[in-house]
C-alpha cells in the first residue's frame, strides 16, 4: 500500500461523521446499509450523508453497489486491513509485539 493511499484513508476518517459512518458499516458487516438507514441512524440529512459517503468512497474505505432501486454501502474490509497493516508493518522492530489486535479485529480477515 502506498503512503499516499494511507494518508487519504486516515484523512477521510479524521472527521466525526465519517468515522461514525465507517464504524456503522464495519459493525453491520457484509450485508451493508442503505443511505436512508444510515441517515436515520446517525440523524443527518441525506445531502450531508452523500457528501461524507463520497469522501469515504474516494478513500477506498467503502464500496457501493446497486441492488434494484437501492444503493448498498459496505465497509471495504480489505482496504481497512491494508491500512492497519501499513501502520503496524515492522512493529517492534520485527520482534513479537506485546500489543495484539482484539479478537474481533482478527476475525475481519473473513469479511
């Protein structure tokens, strides 16, 4: 993963609403969410939601799929894991690190 890609992803998440959106999509898992569900759940307007989703899409952190009349957004778990991998690459100078990922984060390899 390129450093510029990581910077773009971290910049997209460095905003409270986008972080909430991304976390909601991570919690939901592979089935994803529609914009209406997200807007209602976070209490934001559809236009604000659209703006924030566009930023997350541009950073590659979410995917968008059309299912009949609806758009479904999903967390891009592979991209998320790539960013985490970049941040922890060569952790502790290659030695076993005392800090380990929570079990839930380790389970995301199957998403």
